[in-house]
């Protein structure tokens, strides 16, 4: 019998090829076996998105959320779940603070006899002073940038989704087989007690005049799927992360980041 000699330099390549083949075979054999994911899952998520940034850097408004949720996966890979989400609105007014301080200084100069503040800054100081004195008890510019009227808001939600075989791009940009968890976009929210409420209210104040503006609640789940991996013991874990800008093609929204993680806590 003739023996074929293999160069030692090819051994790592052959071993790697065998591992890849075994992994693909394992995935193919389990491709239709969604029952392994059946059971109760528990998860949490968070995210933030810049909804407004003044082009001069005077004011930045960032919405944030954190969510806790549970869901059940049946043997066909169908998901039904519910959760709660807390919303908040963070404001960065450092640029606006500096501007107002500068205007206050100009207003003071404008009131000093013999001192003239010319040009656009002078006009701004004069106008600001006039507007301030139009409101009883106001002697200088006062403001409170947009914030949630009632502080952080909590809503409850229900959702659906699926577990299915698919693929994703790995860190090398190549397609890799995996099981994927898709959690559908949440459209309806309720307060404690079950009262439907899809609206958040922001409030801001300038010279003791308060103004309100409403905007909709948003889903903790966005387009895309979590990648399933084997966790400790016999449970599975699904992870999702996405970053970008101008979500949903909205130019007025800036950069965003969403993340969630779910664990199979009680397999069936």
C-alpha cells in the first residue's frame, strides 16, 4: 500500500478546514431544530440618540432609554413577550450657558453711560434686555432647556418576534452561519394600570414662559437581529448591537446606539 506524505506546513490548514466543515455540518444538522431555543428568556437593553444638535454647538438634546423584558419561545421559534422601558431626555447647554453669560455682560455694558456696544452683539444685548424687562420680575435672560416635563417616564409594552437560521457578517466582513433572534418593532405602549399612552412631553422655559412639545415613545428594538451563541451550561444567549446616524433616514436625528442582550433562563 502506498502512503502519501503530507508536508507539515499543510497540517494547520487541514485542521482548520476540518473544523470549519464540522461547524457547518453541525449547523446544517440543527438548522431545522428550533426546539432547542424553546422556553423562557430574560433580557435587558439600552440606547441613546442625539435628536437635536445646534449647528453652533449651543445646545445638544439626547434621548435615552433602558429596558427590561421577558419572552417565551415556542418549539417553532415564535416569540411572545412583554417588558418595561424608561425614557429620559439629557440636555447639554454648556454652549448656551456661555452665550447667555456673554449677553448678560453686554447688557451690563450697554447700560453703562458713555459705553457703546455696536454691531450685531449690541443689537442682541439690547433686544435681550427689552425682552427680559417685558416679563414682570425678570431682570436678565432666564431659561431652562428642553427636558421631560415629569422627569423620566416609564411605559410597558408587548412584542413578538422569531428565532430562525440565517447568517451575519463577522469581524472579517465574511458571511457566517448562525441562529438569529429578531424582536419586532414595538408600536404601542401603556402606563401602569394598562392605560394606552404613546406620547412623551418635553417642556422648556424662557423668561418664565413655559412651553410644551410632545413626541412619540420609541421602540427598544430596531431593525436587525441578535446573534445566538451557546452560553453557560445548556442555555443560549442572544446579543444585538447597532450604531449609526440618521436612523430611519431622518437627517435631523444624529448619531445613535442600541444594544440588547437576552438569555434563555428556563429551557423547555
